[in-house]
């Protein structure tokens, strides 16, 4: 990812991953762009942009009725995350929706995320380019197919940072596993916990070490004071985890941020990780 965008700063280069994932082709054809603003304009927003029709091409290549799949993806991007909600949003029969979801899950366009100790899952768009199209680009082009660069690119960057927050959270799970292995810890259980208003971005349990590591993920630049506040909140939530995840375990808090505005010496009771460390370990 970073090697294709050596002229960009580190954060902008990460945002190209948010847009394209690890597919080299997209990074190569946009490697001449100096920053994310220029990339968004040349790749998506310009009327002659090289990737403006890419999602339509992808769906036509895979399916005979691409418009139906497009509508379902659009519904998921707008927050309809279960077959019933998708059916309500699209006007389709629920049983038909389930069949379409199974097909898209098989080709890797979407996935069903299931929190720890839960049977209820939610559908999300897995493909980075598709997520970028439906959450960042399409809403802008729907309002104006021929947008002005000075107004459209700042809006696109704002939307992309919202997407980056979700991507960063998804990467945190992989980071937790690799961080554990690097420090001689094998986690048997790793995932997000959501139940009755309690949400922990990543819970990683090592029965062998008798440790439960909890991670709060923030796509933000935090001061040591803000990190200490987030740590207190995280530890409060950790006390509400079910016994199955914390029996006889030491709770180890981690805060993953974009960057620290200060020094981590001022946050002695928590492990702090920034974007640079995450990228090096995923």
C-alpha cells in the first residue's frame, strides 16, 4: 500500500488503503496523485474519473441483474444490516434478500459480522472500493453528477474519515492477534463485544496467560489526558463483560489512536498504539 504512494504523507497513504484495500491495480493507477484530495477528484468525482463506473462494472461482471444487487448494497451502506431491514429498505421479499446476500457473501462483496457470545449478526460491505463508492462517492454524485472540486473534495474527505474509523476498528482485531504473538501471548478468543449498551471494540482472551485484553479504537489524535479518560471508560465497560470472557483474568487495557498529541509516559496504566505501529503489524 505505502510503496505505491511514496509522495503522500503517512495518513493519506493509509486512506488509500481505506479506499482500495490491498488491491495493487487501484493503487498503481492512482500512484501519481500527490494527496487524497487529488486522488478522490481524479479517481471518482471528475466526470471522466477513471473509477467512476468501477462498481457498476464489478456488478455487471458478476451478476445478471446488477441493479438488484446495487440496491441491496446501497441499503446496507445506509444502515440496513439485517435481511428484514434490507427487505424493508428495498421493497423486496425477505426470503429473496437472503438469497442475494448469500451470493454476495460468497464472492466477497459483503460479510456478516457476529459479536462475541452472540448469534445475531449484521451485514456490512466488505469490499473497500464498494464501501467507498456507496458511503463516500455516490451520495455526493447523487446530489450533483458534475460536482465542483472545491466543495466536493472536502465533503468526500470528511466522509472518508468516517469510513476510516470503521476500517481502523476492523484492522484492530488483526493487530491484537499479531501484537499478542509478538509478545508471546496466544489469544483463543478475539472479537468485538456488544450487548445491552456495552460495546468493546476488541476483546482478546488468553486462558493460558489468564489475561483479557480490551481495546478501544479511536481514529483521532488524542492527548494523554484524553487517553486517560478513554482508559477509565474502557475499564468500566470491561467490568461489565460476561464471566465467560474474564474469569480469573487480569484486565489489560489498550487504546489504539491515530496519533498521540504528547508522550505516552503520561499514560502509564494503559498500552497505547498509534497508526504507525498498527500498519507495521497488520
